[in-house]
C-alpha cells in the first residue's frame, strides 16, 4: 500500500483490519439517510432507500431491521452535514466488511495454500453502458454473475444490478456533487484488500470504465500493488445515446471527427472548458459529458471561437433508460431550453451538424413550427 493516506482515509480503511470502532456514537441508518423520494430514478441515488436495501448485508442486524421498515425509513429527514453522514455510514459498514474479508481468506486457505501478498483474487473493471442492460457485453454479464463482491457507482443502472448473482455482495461507492460515499483512495484500498483476500472483485462503472470513469487510476494503483486487472469495455454514453437518437457521430461530408469532452474540472469552478478554441470546429462533433452546469459558458466560448450559433445540438437526460428525456435546439438556445425542461444529471450533450440527421431533430422543428403558427 504505497500511496499516502489522508486522515479520513486512514480512519476508515485501516479499521478493516482492526477490531476498533471508528465511532462510539453511531446513528441508525433510518435516522440518517433513507429517502424514498428518488425511487423514480433508473440509477442509484445517494440517499435512496433502494440503495440501502440492496446493500443491506453490510449493515448489522439492527440496521437490517430498520431497512425492512419502509414506512419508517421513507419518513426520515437528511441532516445537512453530509461529511458526518459519510463517516457514520462507513463506520456502520466496517464490522460486516471485516467479516467478509475473513470469510474470503478462510475460503481461499481451505482450498489449499496461504493467500500471498500479491493476492490470488481477480479484479475486473466492467463497463455497464449508459443504462440499458441489453447493451451489456456477454463477457460483462458473465463476470457480473460470478463475482464475490461488486463495488458499483451511481450511474450503474438498477436494471443492470438486477443481473448480479444471488450469492454476491454489492457495495455502493458512488459519487455525486457534494457527496462522495467513498473517496477514490478508499475505493482503491477496498479493491486491493478484497483482491488480496482471494475474492473475485468487480468494479462496476457506467459507460466505459476508461472513458471519464477513473478506471485508469484504479488499474494503475492495483497493478503497482501486484494485482492483475482485467478491463471489460462498455458502450460509452456518447455511442449508446447517439445510436438511440439516430445521430451518427461521424458522417461523410458532415463530420469527419468526434471529440469527447468533460464539463467538470479537477478543481471545480464554473469554467473548466479551456479547450473551446480547438473544439469549435463546424466539421467535427462535440460530445460533452457532465456538462450541465458549464454548458452556458461552453456555448458562448464555442460561438466566440467560430462555431455557428445555429449549429444543431441535443441534450439527453438518462439516455437509453425508460426515463430518458431529450431537448433539441440550436447551440445558442440549448442552455435556455435545458433550463426550461429542468433536465438533471446525468445529461449528455451532443453538438454538431450530425444532430440534424436525427429523426428527433426534424420532429422538434415541426413541433416548434406548429407552436409558432398557433
């Protein structure tokens, strides 16, 4: 474990191997976090009751009783101190995580030979696509159904998680703006600890694990510790959602290249899109991941650097799921239309002339024409 620890990282992960609790005043989950108002989402929202019911194995018996009481949990309020929520949640999970580690170690030792420092377990980084379980690869399904432990992100859809084998253990490690259930360093250590215990560990990520998924960081960390990592690609949101809308990302005579861009900067802020000057190419397609908050700035910069204001664009919320919603507009109007439609994360943005090839673009023009005539 060569990487340095920060304070809270050491506090939680080192406790996996010690019998010491990290908090003497743990609060029941039903009093802290359960929220039934997000049940309509196809993904795992940070404080949803569904999340805690899915991961109930990792809480002790008293907490499981609380999770079975849906009426009580659904009425809980969420305190504003998300940092305390996170630490309390980790503390509640640690006893069962320790137990699972010991069970896996004993299982491997009983099969012959001690577990080595290099770890005989397998780690798979699995891409689950944009949400539709039918877009999974056959290899991904096979690995998901044979895992011992699956660490899953927020944007792994509920329909995909329904494919997990009956004996597997699920653990939510998702991140949303303002709330990280686990830090990236803590995720690294969980993967390492269970791989060293001999487990088949699957890291489930929405889309493709190596496209804005931090899969490269996890792979690099584990390989430095001597753990072999296998990557199973997934259909990235750009490909899956564009296909759903009938948008070819490249098209002869219309777009000769495609560019993927993240709307998030590493240090936060409202304007990480310093590449707009090079991205403002009318003969290219621009796909923006995680770009809701920064789209107004991006659109202005693109137009400033030469992208025609009437360039077709689309924004797609929760693409390929039953809850999918779409907005089509010229790039100069897209941010306003997104605001009017109240789209939420995850929303993918596609900008370029190829958007006009979608049948939904033509339909949106007809609807606008009818509104004008009315």
